[in-house]
């Protein structure tokens, strides 16, 4: 039982994610993700009349990077301290698989980058660096958060760093290159734990962070036992309205059972009070940023650069509707108790009452963002206004998710619904850019279409069964 | 077959167990003379400002011993079992598995250990057959016939995703996985918590077979005392971070008595616990007690109450 490379073990390690992927029939989700990634690249390539090989290179690079993120994550999931410590050879084989596949990915990524922008000696180091970073982001999820704080200052510094590197004498440059490559090669296998105490601590940290991030992405609260203490305190900055509202409902004997049910079901950012607070914070920040700008070109430039601002605002507005189904599926045991609250409407009446409340919240949030857009629209070019309006219009149908039948929710939900919507909204934005559809037309059309679809769904809710616990009428 | 189903095997071997280890139970004594488990001065806590869960614990398990670990909720049973396997780093003390430091065991020792954790760590996206094939590739020894037999007897669905199995079915699969490579040391952390009575009976039967056939050392923590009475030749009580007492169960039940009334204080034995006027005493000198002293036999539940 030496340190030899054992093909049977490698087959088992690689077979595990492959079998899980096949068993869970995730090909639709994979295709949706690939399409999500491909659509902006293909559209941009088409718009810029880029050479097909260039587009192919960019597309392959993107797919390979995302593919490595997913692949390394799947290997890391097998790297639990228990298995690493107690199953003979498992940790060692995982490291071997990790290194072998990293080498293959580096080669493939270098090829794809060369297709995109020609061969450059920096590609191998860049590819290795990206792979190491993604591997460590899988092991230490807090890096996902930290990276956002690094990217901002790093982007303006890229040019001087590149200039400094270019100005270095060749020998020093290669020495630095070799050192960086050695560092990356040392860090790569260190992603995998060996079942010791350090691995145990890292694993616990990872579980806690994953729970935090997952809960956040699903718009629900985190169980106290897995919550990081400082994050709980930080979270209070955002969730205090929910607590206040909860306390108010408990104190007030006249509060409706439906409001009590809703405050329990929709914890965290999915609740209307928290959403309102977050939108207000975003509005204040916008006013502070845009209020200081007087010149039209500066304002337009800022709005272009901060395209992420619109995406962020819409995420705040439509996020609860996208996360609601997942939040409901996660809290089924609680729901079984909550529906017994005296005074709650039952059956279809409860389904409609909840749907009405959630839909109203989503429509108000969407209208809030549209209002902001209408305020700044006169200050930007017609083309950019059309793009933003098309993007906004494409996001309205998300609110219809609040009219779905909770009793028919699938037993397990993935984030596929959210993934599938990204390309639709992006394509809508790009269509708006090219065709310059007037904002009134795109927004008005979306409202009419959603109104018609929403009315049909509302009628269908009249026949709905008891909505909670969610998924009761679905197949297991 | 019929005599097998009457479950006589549950009790018969235990009666003949020697106090030390029960080494006579299995067909051939293990050739390895190194102790499966040796713990010395183990100290472990979760936070610096909290009292440690284990406080200088000493514990030794002989080869072939079957020990039931008992303790109240929060006593540190899971912590002890995890530290014993090297899954937790002690603040002080040393743990050795088959003569190697528990935190640095090699593959040969790994292959000799089976572990059923309290919380399942099975891959939920796989089915039972795929999961077992995964682990088979790592172990030098794998009893396929036993695996097939258990899967069939315990009615574990083989083509259904593990994530969709019930808690009891997952627990059975976890046990099959731990038994498949025929370990010499089996550590079971509340293995029957999710099993129905029939499932528990099947599991205990398998466990006894394993001990009889291979002389496996077993550490088993559970709160179901009736199960422990059926299989555990030794019981260890964990209290205040230490093994308060470890002894063969039969011996304890035969030796211990509840004493109450005049003269009870002059019992002449080892006082294990005191509940108001009632004393739990090991090996009291019954002949020296006044006739008015009330003497009662004890059950495992009484011992748990007094010692855990």
C-alpha cells in the first residue's frame, strides 16, 4: 500500500461525481449553465464581427475555467476529514487526481487562450494561477467574499503592474515567473486535506461558510449553530427590520395570522421589510454617487461603468421571488407547524393569500427600480436607455413565480431557475441595445404580457390544494 | 436455522465471557499483539474558556473486546470516539491505534478500522451499489459475499439515490460499508438510533457474528440499554470527562446492589453512587449487614443512573 498511482482508485474518485451527475439527471442544468456562459460571448463576438476562432477560444477558455471550478469542487467534496483519515489511500489518490487533472486543464486552457489571443508565455502561469485560486476558493469559501474586495483595487492597478513587469530585465522576469509557478504548484496540492486537525478545522470552516452563502442565496436565515458570530452581528445591519417587524407582530394581538405566518416563512432578505430597507440603502448610495456628478457625459459614463448597479438593484428587487421556492422547500417541518396557527385561511384561500402578498411585494420592488430608471433615463443616451429598459422588462416575469402552486413544488430544488433566467435577461438587454426599442414599448409590453399570464395563474390558484408544507402534492 | 431464529445466540456467548476481554468468544485469537486502542491522559475541549469535555481520560481496549460506551447526553461519547480515531486533536494526552499514534495512522491500520458515525457521511448523489464500489477500490480486503448478503437481508434499495433513502436505510448502508472490509476495530457511534426493532435485531446479530468469526474489537455507544445488554460484554461509563468504570456487564450486575436502611453505610464494598438513603454499592459484604437493611438487585438502567 505504497504511494503508487492506482487506476482503480482514480476511476472511483472520478466516477463518483460522474455517477452523481448522471443519477441526478443534471444535464439540463449543465446545458443551461453552458448556454448562460456562451450567450454573451457569442453575441459580443457577433456584434464585434470577431473571427470565429477568436470567439471559440474565448468560449472554450470561459467553459474551461468554470469547468475547473465545478470539477475541483466535486473532488473537494470527497475530501472530508473522516474519509481522508480513515479510508486507506483516499487522500493521496485525491491529490494525485487533483494534480493530474490540473495539468490537463492548464494545457487545455493555454490552448484555448492561444486561440483567443495568440500564444503568450504568460498563459501557462495565468492558467495555473486561475486554477489554484479556484481550487482554494472551493476549499475556503470566504475567498469568494474576499475576492470582491480585492478585484476593485486590483483592476486599476493592473496596468501599472503589467508595465512594471514588462520593464523588468528578462532574467529577473523569468526568475519571478519561475517563483510564481513554484508557489502555485505548491499551493495546488495543499487544497486537499490529509485528515489531520488542520483539515478538520478547514472543513468545519467550509461547512459554516457554505451554509452562510447557501442561506444567503436562498433568502433565508441561517441556523444559529452554523452561523459565524461576527457574521451574525454583521447580518443584523441588514436584517434588523425583520426582527423589529417580528417583535411588533408578537406584541400586537390584532396582527393577522397570515402576517405571522409570512414573517416566519420569509426570514432574511426575502421578507418585505428587509427588502425595503436594502432598496433604501441602495437608493441613498445611488443618490450620493450620482448627485455629485453634474456633467452629462460623466453621468452617462458612470451609469455605463456601473451597469452592475442596475443588475444589483434588480437582484434586490426580484431576488425574493427567485429564492422563495427554495426557501419554502428548506423549511417544510416549520411549515407543518405554522399552518396550524388558528385563524389562518385554509386550502386555496391560503395559497391565494400568500401569492397575493408575495406578488405585491415583488411588483412594488420592481416598480421602485423602474421609477429610479425613469428618473435617470433622460440623462443617458437613447441606446443605453433602451438596453436598460429591455433588461428591466425581461425581469418582470420573475415576479410570476410568486403565483406558482407551492403544493406542487418539487421535493428538491436547485438554483437552475436562476441560472436559466440570466441569459434571457442578458439577451433582452442586448436586443434592446441593437434595436433601440423605446423604453415605453418594452416596459409596457412586458407589463401587459405579465398581466395576462399572471391572471391565468391567479385563476389556476383557485383549484390549488393546501400550499404548505410546500411540495406536498409533488412526487418525492 | 430454527435455533438461530430463536436468538439464543444473543445471550449464550456472553455468559461464557472472561472478565478481561472475551477473547475466548471467537474462533481464532488475533495474531497482532498490539492493543487496538490505548488512550492515556486524553484531554479535549471545544473552547479555551469552556470546561474540557474529556479530562485526562485513560482507556484501553483489548483485542476482541466488545465494549458498550454509556454516558448521558453531552457527556462526550462522540467526542471520545472521534478523538479515539484521530479525528480530533487532543489538547493533551495520547491515543494509539494498533500501536500507532491515532493522528498518524498508516494505510495498513486504516484498513483495519471500521467506523459508523452518528451523522451519515454517505454521498447522497450515488446509489448504494455505486457507493460500495467507490469504497471497495480503496480497501485491500472486501467481503463481497457479505455485502451482497447484507444488502439483500436488510432490504437496502440498491438502485435508489442515497439521498432519497430513509434515515434507517442510510444507517443500514453505513453499517454495511463499515463491515464490508472486515475491520479488526469497529467503532459505532449510536448505530441503531434510526433503526426499527427488527433492524436493530438484524444489526446486533451481524455484530455478534463479526465478533465470533473474526474477533473484532467493538466500541459501541448507544442509549438503548436493552441492545447493549444483548451484545456488550463490557460496559464503560463516561462521566465528567473520564471513564468512571469499565467492567464486564454480567459481573457488574452480579456484584452491585442497592442498599437502604440501617447499617447500609457499613456495606464493606465500593460505593458507586448515593441517591438520598439509597446506596449503589459494588461487591458489598452482604453477610455483615443487619437483617433490616434492604438489599435489591440492580439492572443496567440502575447502573446507568448511578454511574453515568
